[in-house]
C-alpha cells in the first residue's frame, strides 16, 4: 500500500527497509528507489535494504526501537507483503511499473509486454517442408493448428498443442491420394473441429482443384481417453461449374452457431470469382452458396469474419483494368436467402500505381473493420467503417518487402498483426506487432529461423487473458520448413 511522504513523493511498502517503505522510481533522482528515513524526515538517518530488523505495517508504524510512537489508541497492525504493482522491482519480478494494468509495458504478473512465453517447432510425419497456416482455440484453451505436411505433394495437416507450454498433444492428416492443404480452422462449442482448404485432382485437364472442408472430433479431448482416435465426422469437396482452381482461404462460425462459413475463390482462369459457402455444422451439403464476382474481372476472397450480429464481411483481391494490376477490397455479403447470398457493398483501396492485396480481417472494438495485407509490397493495415469507408491506413515505411497475413483484436481493443519482412539478405523473417487502441505500436517481435530460408507468420489468435498465439512456418538448421508456434504475454 502506498503513502505520501513529507518530501511530497510516494513510497511503497518494503520489508527490507528499516522504515518499512521505499520511494518509487517516480520520485526525484536523489530519492528514487531509496528507503525512506525512519520517522518520515528526510533529514534523519537513511535506512538500507539490508538492516534486517524492521517490520512494516499498513498503518505506517514500525517495530524498530527508533520509530516515533503514537500515544493514541493502538492501530490495527497488519503486515504489508511486497507484491506486483507496488512500483519496486522485487526478487521474483522482471518489471514493476506501479500498477496492475496489462499491455502497458509491464503486465499484471510483472512480466514485460510482448515477452515470449514459449516457442514450438514441429515436424510432420513424412519429412520435407511442413507449414502452419491457421489456428483456433479449443474450449479447454488448448490450440488446434491447420496447414500442410510434406510440401506441395503433401496432405492437409492438423495438430493439437498444449496452450501452457506449447507441447504437442496430437497430430493427424486428412490423407487422400492427391495433394491437399488446410488453410483455415474453426472450432464450435462442442469442440468439433472444422478445417477448410483445397484438394487437387489427378487429372487437371478436366477438373483441377476443389474447395475442401472437413469436420473432425478428437476423442482424446474434453475428458476423453488419452489414446482416443480422431474421428472424421464429414468431408465435402466443392467444385464450381467451370471446374477450375477452387480454393478455401478462410472460415468462420456464424454467431448463432448453426453454420460454418467458408471463404475462397472459384471458376476458370479467365473468370475467377469470390466463392463463399455456408455449411450446417452437421454437414456435408452446403446450405447456401455465393459464386459472384464484385467485378467483371478476376476476384477472390482471402479472409472473412462473421460478427455477433451475423454480418458477414470479407477481404480479398481483384484484378483491375491496368495491365493486370490488383486492388485490395473489402465487402459485406448479405444474409443468405434460400440457397444463395449476394454482396451488399464492396470497396477498394485503389492505390493507382501499385499492386495491393487484403488477406486478413477482424472486427475492432470500436465497431470498425481492421484489414491487413500489403500495398506495393509493403505491409499494410487499414481501418474501415461498416459501410466500407476507409478511416485510417498504415503502410510499412521500410525499404524491404513486407506483408501482413493475420490480424486479431484483444479484449481491450488493442490489435495484433502478423506476417513477415524481408531481410537485407533477401530472406523472410517473421514479424509480430501489437498496437494499442489508437493504432500506436505497443511492442514488436522479429524471428529469424535457424538457417537461411523464408520464415512467415500466417495467423494469430488472442486468448481470454489477452495472451497472443501465432502460427506460421520457419526453416530449421536441417534446411526444411517446420510448423512454428509462439505464445506472447499481452
């Protein structure tokens, strides 16, 4: 408990001082961090931290024989225990800024904001390059990741990790005879796991890639047996009429918890359109579908989100008239009517001279939309209102190529972006950046793998206690890419 001293500065309890108190670091330089003097007079003798015989109490009295004794009624004498938030760095603390506020530089557990709690690198079973593209949290707080195992010819790959220490609990493949990739994962309240991505056909002359979505349940979670199997509940491959490159890049649960919405692209090379479908949680037949472009040229959805009021928002890329240049765009898909849904509005960033891409979207605490991607090969995030009006934009001012792949908002309204930046050696390093509610950078992390290669962060989630968990891929000392997973303090 703090108190004011005759000097005009505040002090906090410290049992190592003879007076029972020490000035905070905000006091004037001659006093900051020093023990207060016995009796409260700055002209008295100074007490040190190692006197060892004085005990402080909440009423400010002391057991020292030299303390001034009040002749009035005896006060209630409750010992003061040093604690995080008193402004003094104690033995078990890494930082202490004098308050109990998270994400202000020093958190409520006296751990600096952005501290790495753990990092995991995980290989697949088949060797080769393994990637993490998405993640979600189970009801018990543990982590499910989705990606691809064993490179371009591999399988859709899912893993379950312990959220406390990052240890691997389970991994499984959605293995078929053809290449697959999981790009998105969401989890319902019953711990059912929905993964979405794409499937490549063997004979690509007639039918090349299909949207892929599957539902799974891990019988070893939620109190099940440790060796319980992973059950595939259902699987569906969605093919557009043109039988072209159909892919899923994102997925989200509807707020009423009755459907999973899958976002991506469909169609032939000359007419690729945004492809969005809604599946009942019991699958496998879509309840509704939208294969409609926002433009006569090629467009696709790279990210999607459904808010608490059932509004469906998407972000992606569209080709322009200017020699194939691309614009980033966002839009709102109307509520499904029958088996279809149509776009209510869409808006472009429309930077005239450079390529753009939007591939991350989140609903902010102030009811705006946050979008991440790149503008002219520089990382970009922007804020829009719910009608598509751009309110704010940040573009990486650096000289190196950079990109944002994921964005998430925490319980305070702060947000986190993840992606990569190119190094001077023209290799990619993982970047994780947290911003406060005003868009001011709070902290950042950059990760360079153990070997020369490209490392990227792909997705981010925020826990109930506002910790940040990021998934991606990094090149290890063996020269192959592994799934990369890291947890940060708020």
